[in-house]
């Protein structure tokens, strides 16, 4: 169980740090190109945030693959064939707390998968707040 706890914490911390660094970079880029038109800057900020979330989903995808293949903390059951694209789909589903239920984690890996929606909700909320500030700053 300690491996699952450590992996869950490490993955959450990695995505938090990536999110902070990513938003700082997106904000700096927006300030640099603000003279080119406010709406285009806001669009670029939104695209940057989307890419940032895709990277974070990718980190969780890697952690799920590590948990299943290398650490043997559990597996995914249900409508699953084990492809990397399917792991990405499952991770995106968990990150956004959509939860279709067609793929279900088993074993200790459930802990990691339960951290992902909590983490995703925090990061999505952080992004929404950041986007709101950028809209107020550049979209007049």
C-alpha cells in the first residue's frame, strides 16, 4: 500500500508543480504578445491551458501504466484492451471526474485513480480562475 500512496502523492505534486510553472509561462507569453489584440491573446491562453491539462493527464497516464505494468498494484478491468490510447482515455475520464464506469481499476491502484479526479478538479478550478483574470486583463 505504501507504493500506491507514494505514487499518488508524487503524481499529484508533479502535476501541481507543472501547472504552476505552465501558468506562469502562459501568463508571461500573454504579456509579451498583448499588443497583438486582446481576443487573440485570450484564445492563445485558453489553448495553452488545454495543452497544460493534456500534459497533466499524460502524467497520470504514465503513473497508471507504471502502477499496472511495473509495480503490479492492480489492473484495469471492463471494456479494456490495454492499449496506451485506452490508458489515456481512462486517465482523461478520471481527471475530469466524468466517470463513465466502462473501465474500473482494481487493487491498490484504486488509490491512485481516486487521487486523479480530486487533483483534476483543483487544477481545472485553478485554470478557470487564471483564465478569468486573463480575460479581465486583455479582453476589453
